[in-house]
């Protein structure tokens, strides 16, 4: 048995123990393990189940990843309305990736009516919320700028104002 395999098995064991005890971080990590299939055999249903348990506890990464699973139809039936629901819950907690993903749902009109102003608003918020990680800020700003291609200056100004209000309200009611 290689050292890596030994550590991987220990990692799975501890994550499973945490997850089964109701630890949302352990649930999210175990969901990641099942989703990517690198440490345990890929099992989308198990991944969705663990993400769902983390999400139910308010874990923003669990919520975001449950949204991803609904978007892809991995382990659950593909459902864009559920995708939006879970992305929104994570976005309201300041999860920049969920904010960007929610913006993309508005841009594409998947699970919500197509709305470029709300798409830009969420992507603008994501660019500002991306912690202190300059690389993430640049990436999210690029996604925001792509959303602006189909907008006029008035729409962009409206989206920027909505983003300011949304941020001031700590992402509630956006």
C-alpha cells in the first residue's frame, strides 16, 4: 500500500466520521470526494446526498455544490429552479462562486427569466466578494464584463446601483 493510499483512506475515514456526526464541513468534503471520484469511486447520488446534508445546515459550499449537482443532473434530476434556489442561498451568505453562478443563470435564463441587469449585478457582486484573492477577482470581473456585452450603459448603471444596494443589505432581498 502506498503512503498516498494510506493517507487517502485515513482522510475518507475521518471525513465520514465527521459527516456522520452531522459536521457540515465533513459532509461537504465527503460530497466532494464522491463527486470527483479521485479518492473514492465516483458516486453522484452519494455526493448529492452529502451536499444536501451540508446545505440543510446552511453551509454555503454545500448549497453551492448542491446547486451544481442540480444544474448538471448529477445524482439528482436536472432542475434549474432548484439550481437557482441553492445558488441564491449560498450567494446570500457571500459565496462569490455562487454569486457568479447565479448571475450566469440570469444571463442564460435558466431557472429564472433572462435578465441581463440581474446577471451583471450578481457577477459584479461576485467580483467584489472574491475575498482578497486577486486571481478570483480578475476572473469574476471578466465574467461580469462578458455579461455586459449584451447591455447598454443605462442597464450597466442600473445593475451597478442594484449591486451597491444588495451589498449594503448583506445580499438579502436582491
